[in-house]
């Protein structure tokens, strides 16, 4: 029999009253037939998709028309044109391809609006799963309907995507039957498609309810005898459906759901067991739900007669030794109940194994070893941060430890609170309890302070205003604990935090491993694979902090002996001649590739770095260059707004703009909470971002001109503004917008601007259109024109503070400009290589191009210009590395002035050598040229950099 313990109902009732639950309205539910007042019996609910489960195409079309200044109703008129034989209905029946439909659709829209319209972006909006999401109220309703034993079906006029799959941004497991027009060749309101759905459900029309938003489709269903609900608003429709079915469609017990299939318990056996245990004689069914949370042991809500209980049991299958010790948890809670510790009343335990004792000495050492073993036993892939922690933790164990009872999993969601007073009614989940260091519990209870509120498993406080909420910071909380216990604050607090995050990462890895075999108790278990890496990176952040603390406490040592290479430092930059001296090395031996030496060829690198360089070069030649035709084809396809899987497979750098600049902002200026939420996924390449500064109404090359407003309102910042050329904002992976606007127009000129971190799912962000560069869209990231209308952002999303935006923008641009110049040099090298190959393979006027004097001169000139720019960029990067951004300001301005123009000239010569072919998409030269020309504007136009160089030159004097 499964091991389980049960919690008495009185404490549950008190705790749930705190959540404003006056009662739990469970009635007699022995039957699975649901009747409305008319007496009809309903067995199935059928849902339309667009307008019912997800936003309707009509509503999206109307918003798109407003944003793009298209005459109202144009799209709907085009969609309905031709009736049953129009392009839209043919597309729904899969009689024409998406390419044919878009061609016809564009033609119709252009005729109706009397303008030449592009509809590609509308089709992107219509099929983008980041935009088209299921309404939560409908998701919950479907869950409740299925929990009551009714069937659910999806009946949708749908279409095929270019990949050959139908567009279905929903979980198919929600439905017993899915009927799609594109697969059947018939569309609503054709009665045949309704009959097909009824046939597959095995139901009569009178046993079914249809939720639909279009009148003709409702009329056709009603004519067959199906009861219909017109959906104008999902919330209202669910209320009407609830009235018809006679039971609630919203979860009654907080945070519960129907029992997952892999976690089911035989209800008949359980009911008999409980009736015998509690002496219950009254009739009535047993209600059994599973709690959403609980990543380790499955936890259930039970109601039998008037008794409410909680049941815990081990997950099914083979388990790790010493894990999921429910029997230990039961015994500890039973013992603590009489010791004044607030724990629940435990009713019974049915156990299959015996509890073994354990030595409590050297608790942290044993814990570190235990969780390393647990992680190794469930490891599915190599996680770099976990590997570093496994090596670091045993070497930095606390030298002194106190010994008390340790809970082992002490956190807020393991506490039940009194509804009216500041009293903890019960501490739950004692399965990991033992004797050990209490600071482990204190640190573990602080995890939420460093997690974002959107964290899927345990919403955190990292992005909350703790002062406003009256919650102490983690540091204040720790000091309060030490004061209460009468002990001095420990110096190695960061170790305990590193260990706590390491431990939760190991637990999440175990949950993920069990999800692969169907043993995990939580429905969100599959997410834990990604969260393991997230948690381990947070752990490593604390390990780094602890390392800095130890380093600072080390006794001073003799200064490093400087080699014969001078270091480029600010104090060594003479002003008398208006030049900076910098040092290079002509000795290519590894011994001279030391810090401060400017190495300007691969031969001067140290052996390990040189080996990485060679591997990288081979990777590009073997994998990247051969992939170019496929990537070009993807960029020209209807799927171009979806990231290419090929790029994801090949990505090794993660140094794309604007992500690198935004990472710099977070590293330099972000709070720990901002870093935890945004920096980690950006560094891992799991998310993308954009930077919103440029505006169409003003000359944005002068950043002080920007007009977008940021004003404070009710603890939030409210953004209003019109931005354009926002690179990367169209990418479906874009999760963060770094937004620059004015908080105080009356402050000094360079203190008016501020920078906010804006989540891309914040309401009020409206993408108007993608902009093109010489006709190129740069999909999937693109360059968007965007409206920000009443966008509300929490105050803690402010970077550095109000009025610091100009300072942040300047600090961000230094490294970004170097990255741009490096890419330009790479493009120039590639263009020259293509030019040389072309010149060797083509013949004109009786001799190879390579023997033509003008071609030879162009090749020579290109090589010279590339090397000049390369050395200037290398010098700028070197000065930035050893002396900082400020010291490198002149060099950065010079390279940004030089590199784009150089690249434009080199690429232009290559295009000339290719002839007309150089203008086509058969070769990358046209795209290279467009990119180089655009970079004469990006991050500041040439004129601004020329002016900056001149001013610095004049400032240094003669």
C-alpha cells in the first residue's frame, strides 16, 4: 500500500478562509450527466477556436488596420469576398496553398483599400504563437468540464502552415475530438462538418453545446439541434455555460487540479480505507484533487462527507535511496506536535519500509555530498554551473556549525497562516528534517528574494517593492534572525545561499528526470529541466560573491612585477601631442602574450587560445558557410518570421546585437533581481531583447531629443511613445525591451532621460510594421515601428535610477560599437575572399579577371583598407580591456567612423567584380552591403563620430 499521511480538516478550513474562501460548494456529484432547468442532458461541449479559445482574426484585423492606417473593414471584406468560393474559404478547405492565398488576399485588400498593401505582417500576427494564446478562463473551464466526465471537442475552420502542419496553438490533449476544416475539406457552416464532429464524439445533437462567435456558424449548428452559446466575451460565455451545465467552471480549492493520470489513486480503495479510519457512516462521494505545487511527493486534497484532508504519498516507480521519506515526515511531525511546534495534526501512516537513523555530525559536508550524489543520479546533460559548484562547494565548507533541528525545506509555501493574526498554524513537509546547521534553513527560506514573481514553480519577490510590501530584504531578514538567536552574523552567508540554490537545482533535476518517466507529481515538472540551469547559475553568482569576500580578506601581497610590455593605462596616455601611446609585441612566443600586450595575429596567442581559434575557424568553414543557401532560402520563405532551427543548432557565439549591448547594461547597472530575471536567459541564448530609443518625429542621433514620456503613477511607471528602427523586436523570442524615455523634461539636458526594463508581454506595446533596409526585412528579428500606449511597468524595473538614461546609453554603446566593427571586418574579409574566387574563375576580353589591372588594384586596395581598420579596432578593444570605456572613447569613435565606410567600399568592389550577380540574393554581397550602409547610422551617424573625434583632438591641444 502506498505510504501516505493525512492532515486534519480544521486547520485546512482555517487556512483556506484566509484566501477568502467562505465555503467549498461541492454538491452531490455521483452522476456524470449534467442537466439544465429544461431537463436536457449534456454529454459534450464543442469549442470553436478563433474568437472563443484564442483572439479572433476579425479583432486582430481591426487593430492591425488602425495601426497601419488601413481603411476600417478592409481585411474582413477581403476575407469574406467570394463567399464559399472565395480565397479564404478555399484556404480553409486546403484547396489552395498559403502562398496562393496571400497573393489573392493582398490583391483583394489592395483593391478594397485603393492602396498597394502588404499583408505578410498580418499573416505573421495571425499565426504567431507569442500573440495568439489561449484565454486562461477557457483553459480552466475545459479542465473542469473534463474533470466532471464530459467530453470536449474542437471544431475549427483552420488552415495549413508552410511546414505542412495545421495551425493549432493549443494543447490537443484538452480535447477528445479535434475536427479541422483543412483536414476534412469542408468548412463551417456546412452541416456536414458538425455531423462529423458529433459522429466522432458518439453524441446526439441534443447532448452537445457549441461555443462559437460567428452567427452563420451558430445558426447552422442550432438547425441540427445543438445548443449554442454566442461568444462575444470569453468570461461572459463561461458564465452562461456554467448555468447550462449546473456546475462551476472555475477552480474552487485554490491551486488544485484534477488528478494527473500518472498520479491516480484507486478511489474505491481509498474511500473504504478512510471510512474505516475515521468511522464515517454517512453517504456521499469522495472528492479527490491534486495540488499543483509539490515537486517531490504528490499531494492531494480529499473531501469525504464533511471531512477535508490532505494526503501525501511517494511518487510511483523506482526511487532514489533516502528520497521521498514520507514515513520520516510523518514521525517527525507527530513528535513535534507535542513540543509546541506548529505542525498539522497527522491522522495515519501506512508504511512499507522502516526508518533508519543518521549521524548528524558535520551536517553541511554530508548535505553537499548527498545532493551531489542525487544530482549525479538524475543527470541528463552537462550543466556548466553545476559542474563548477560540485568542485567549489566541498572546498569552501563553513569551519564552524551550530546544531539544532533542521526542517530541510523551510519556505513560505510550507507554512499555513492564521487568517486574522500573525500566527503560523502549521509547518508542513518535514520529510528532509534532521539535526544540523540552522543557517541552512535560514538561507533556504530566502530563495524567494532572488526569484522573479513570474517564476513558474515558486513565484518570487525579486522584482517586488519589498519596502512597500513591508517585507525585509534577505540581508535584513538574516540579521533579524541572528539578533533573535543572540549570535553574531556569519561572514560566509553567500556560501549558504550558493548551497541552497545548488540544492534546489539538484531537486529540480530529479523532478525533470522523473517527468521523463512519468513519475513526477507536478504538471509543471517538464519545465524543471530548464529551471535547473537557471537555479545553478544563481548559485554560482553567490559562489563568486563569496570568492570576492575571501579575496578581499587576504593579506596584501607584493605588487605584480611588470614585464617589458607597458600596460595601456590612463596615467600613461600623454596629452602633449594629442596622441595615446599603446604597446604592441613583435615577439610571437606565448610568453609574451601577457596581460597588457597587444597581440595582432593568431600566432601570438597562447596555445590554448590558438587551439580554440583553429577549432572555430574549422567550424565556420565546415558548418556555417555551407549553411548559407538554406538560411537565405528561409529568409525568403513565408516562415521567415520564425527563427530558423538551423541557426539554433549552429549557435555558439550568442553575441548578436542588440542583446550584447543589453547584457552590458544589465551587468554594469542592473540590480541582482534584474540580473536574475533578464541577464541569465540572455546569456544562455534562451531569450532575445531589443533597445528602444530612436523616434520618427525627432533627430534621434541626438539622444537628448527623444520625446517618449515616462511618468510615475500609483507605484508604476507609465510609458507613452512612438519608436522605430527597433531591431529584434519582431523576433518571437524577444522577451525584454530596454526602453529610453524622458522622466523629467525640465531637468538639465543630459539628466532628463531614464531607462526602463519592459517585459514584451506588457499590455500596450503595439507593433505597427516591420521596416526594411533596401527592401530587406532582416527576419525574424527585423526592425519594428512600435507604439507604446499607457504601458505600465513596475518601479523596480528602472535601471540605475531616474535621470541616468544618457549615462547608461553611453556606457552601453562602447562595447556594442566594437562588436559592430568586428562584424564589419568579418563581412569585408568574406567579400574579399568571394571577390578573389570570382576573379580567378571568370574570363573577360580574352583573359581571366584576375589578370585585369583594375581588379588587381581593387583587391590590393581592399586588403590595405581591411588591415588598417582591423588594427584600429584591435587597438580600441585593447585600450578598453586594460583601461576602460572612458579611456577608449577616442579610439571607439574613430573605429565607428572608419569601419562602416571601409566595409561599404570593399563590398562595393566585390559586387562590381561579380557583375549583376552581385546584386542578387544568389550571393551574400547585397545583404553585406545593406548591413554596412545601415551601420553608418546605427549607434550614431558618421557625422556625430567625426565631430567627437575632432573635439577630442582639439581638446588635447597642439
